[in-house]
C-alpha cells in the first residue's frame, strides 16, 4: 500500500513521512455550519456509494 502512495492513520502502521492530525470541528465551525457540512457529506456519500433499489 505504501509503495502505491497510500498510508494508514493507525499509529502502529505507516511511515515517518505521513502523519495524520485529528481535526475537531466544534472548534472550527458553529453548530449550524457543522450540521450543514455533515448533511452535504451524507448527500455526497449517498450519491457515490449507495445504490438505489429498483
């Protein structure tokens, strides 16, 4: 995976080159903005990954 340019957020796997940071949304956005962003991400996830039943 790492030869292909992919890394894992796990601490026991990975390389020294790639480090992941935790992001806390409540310190960055208001509650209204977080709700709007989560709705946008949920909508995008459904468009990309959820099949519609016929």
